[in-house]
C-alpha cells in the first residue's frame, strides 16, 4: 500500500471572490516537486480533490475537522498536514531530494 497525497485540483472558484479563479499555493508546491521527480512521484498515490467542502473522501478518512490540503495519508495510518513536514516525509519515506534551506 502506498502513501496517499491529497492536493487541491487547481483552477477553482471561491464564491467569496466572484469572477476569480484560484490555486492553492501549498498544493502547487507539491505539484512542482512531483513534476520535478516523476520517477519518485510514482511511489505515491496522488489524488486531486475539488476545492469545495465537504471533501468527502478526505473527511471519511481523517474526520470533518481535517479537510485542509495538502495532506499526506501514511500507508500504516496517520497523516501529515503541514507542507514542510510533507516535504520532509517525501524525502525520508520516498527518496525525494532535500529542499534547499
């Protein structure tokens, strides 16, 4: 079983800001790392989720209070929902290079 990285699909609208299209910059950061190292990205199950809540798939796994993305769901249980901690886990668990300090 693979770790699963949930990220927001880019190009979403927020009713609070009519006429504007958005992306999540934390999720875009993850997309960039995945695209930079596609051979390593294959070690993960990556799921792109629509922006509106409830994000059912995530809520069913982690609970209603844990729908913020990006989130890395660990294969053995547990999850990481901090961008820097996710990057560290990608390095430690999946062999991605270290982010430069």
